[in-house]
C-alpha cells in the first residue's frame, strides 16, 4: 500500500481516539509520547464503561448471572491475548498489573527458587529499569551474578559479545525485544536459540514490540514474554505474562490469597490450575476485558498494517530530523522504508537540555518525553544524562511530524538566539 493510502487510513481512525481532538496550551494536541503510554480508542473506553455500567461483578466466584457474564468476558480476554501472541494454550497467559509486575513474578517465583551462587543472569545495558532491578534483587539474595551485553558501534544488541558471555553457568537471559531508547529491534529468536543451547531460560520484555508488530511467542521460542496493556491501546493496570506451560507448572506461586488456591487448610494449601495459580486476589476485571477489546481493535486494523504504516512514518521522521544539524539520534538508522528499527527517536540537540526542549514543545501543543526514560544505564553507557524522545503510533500523521519539526526548529533557534 502506498503512503498516501496509508495516511488516509490513519486519518480515518483518528476519529476513534477522543483524546486526540483537543487543544493543549491553545494549540492542537500533537501526541508523540506513545512509548510511554498509548491513547485509547472509544471502543476500548466503551468496553471498560460497559463492564462497570452493565455487569460489574467478581469473577470465578458467584453463581449469579452477572458474575458469570464477568467471568466469561474476563476469560475471553485471556483467549484474545493468547491468540494475539500465538501462545500454545490459554493456560500460558497470566494477567498482571503491567510488564513490571510480570517480570517481578518470574524473578520472585522462578529466580529466587532456581538460582544458586555463581549462576549467571545475562541482561543488556539497554534494559528498562524494570528488567534490571528485579534481577539485582534476585542476584543479591541468591548469589547469582549479573552479566551485561553491550552495544555494537551501530548502537544495537551485540550478538557476538553475547555469545562470549554465554556458558553453562548462564541460567537466565532477560532482554528487551525493542529498546524504548535506542529503538533497535533485537534478534530475540536467535538469542533464544543460543541461550537454549546452553540450557538457559529466556525472558523477553516485549513492552515496545507487542503494540507495533505481529508477535509469535512460539516462533521466538522464548520461555517467558511480558507486555503492558496501556502501551497497546488498553487501560493502565493490566498487562500479561506469557510463560511456557511446563515452566509455569514448575514455578511456585508469586502471591498467595483467594483465586489462586484449590483447597486451604489451617496448616497448608493446595494451589489452583494454571493460570489461576498466579492470579491471587480479585483481578483488574474491567481492565482485562478492555485489553481484550484493544486487541480486537488492533486486529481489526491488522498488526502488519500498523507495522508498515509506522515504518513509513519513521522514514519520514528521520528524513526531517536529519535536516537539523544539532540533532543527534541514538540507536540504529532505519532503511529507506523506515524498517530496521522502532518508530521512535531519542535524540540530543547540542547544548540544549532535553527537558527544556520538551517544555517548550509542550507550549506548542507537542507532547514528547524527556529524561532517561527509565534506562539510566544505557544513557550512562552513551555518556549522556538525558534525551528527548518522540515516539509514534499508527494514529500519528505526517502532518503532525511537520508540526513537531517546525516547533523543534523554532525552539532551537530561540535557544541559539539566547546564546548569541
Ligand atoms: N517504558 C517509556 O516511556 P510498565 O511501567 O510496567 O508498564 O512498563 C515498563 C517497561 C518495561 N520495558 C520497556 C521496554 C518499557 O519501555 C517499559 C515502559 C515507558 O519508555 C515508561 S518508563
């Protein structure tokens, strides 16, 4: 499909997102902070509202009609997630609050119980804090050792160095699929094959890939994969853990309480079947149902379609940013089709601080993120304290990029006039 046709589609679906149609600081909102959280289509907002207006009830407990309706909708959402990532079974999908909680679930349930002093965990320097801190806690408790994959000269995952770190001591590899800062797309299937040859397990942080491209956990071959609903058009407070069934079966519960038990005696309990063993307490029912609606919405557009359109926007974004001499973008270059990296650009602009840039762009209605994006180690690795980051979604348009670029140029001119 050509760019012009794709743009027509983006323009068409923008109507679905009520939040986008407002002014901020007297200017039309240009929302370019999608890696932090995506906006929600009316279809998803309605799914959440309908649950509360029509059938709010607890799940898996009540014999009454509303509880049955809520349970059916909640479990249907699990089926949708399972199909969306091509899990072999619905039992492999555990609802969590977000990706962070999903990683902590694996860290506490699997890491704390399976790692010994001297065992090695391989992470990369580009990980989000949520895929570093839990493993630091596990390493401190178990005596396991953390090793870090560094960057190639193109600022991508260094697969060759990764291979030098791998050994029979490696018990876990936990890496991000798409970096929220560098935008690189890591070779996760190859990482899994190499890690499995050493008998290590692999966790993939797919927060920034699941919303933007088709994901198939079976072809990736990972043992666990995590994502957050709020980055994929769903509400906050809901995310999921995919785990291979035989591994989830072998893992101890993370949290204890209602919902996750089979029988409770005064001195011990037996646990429920998968995935309920990992879902203690009343879950985020409406949010899970709305995640299911978000998946329906994304599927209706098509993940291939979303990926291709965002790639074309990426090519356009880079072409425009390249024309501004002070701008230095981190991570790999996209090819001429915008492929080969994610639809985001974290950049510095000479001496101008990222926070000042973001603040002045906000005055023009343009929302971007600035700071360390919860990836302090990779910023430190690159010798920078902060970057400004623009991150795109399928509802963004080329015209919005033009407004952003104009506001960026004006802001940089303003700062240079202050210095002269
Ligand atoms: N990144 C960003 O602006 P939670 O907070 O659990 O929903 O997601 C954590 C997380 C984990 N991994 C990656 C790669 C991420 O990008 C994020 C969230 C946001 O980049 C907020 S810091």
